[in-house]
C-alpha cells in the first residue's frame, strides 16, 4: 500500500472509532434521562396493545373497537403512563 492509502485507512478507522464512542456516550446519557426512559417504556408497551389506527370512516372505527378486556388493558396502560408523566420533574426538560 502506498502512503496515501495508509493515511486514508487510518482516517476512516479514527472516524469509525469516534462514531462508536459518541454513540456509546449518547446511549449512556439517554439511559440516565428519566423522560427518555419513559418514552422508551411507553413505546415498548404501546405496540403490543394493537390499538387500531384512527380511520376517516366512523363505521370502520366502530368495527375496530377492541374487546372489553383489551379496552381495560389499554385504560390501565394510559392511566399508568399519565401517573408517570405527572411524577416527572419538568424543570429538567428543555
């Protein structure tokens, strides 16, 4: 390999290493953030609820209403998250 190729490989290696370091630091930062944890937990728990998307047709919306037990589970989920949001300190949010 010539000198230019070696320098190019070194620059790329340093760039990838820096990217990995910054990604690691960002993940560590957001793991400590209570609001980010709340968002991540919300997303993980929301998806399995299979809440149908809102449609333009009210007939389809009525057809898409889940069973009573599923509605109770959704209600528990949203009440729990409402309580968690109320407990969150808004002073640290920007």
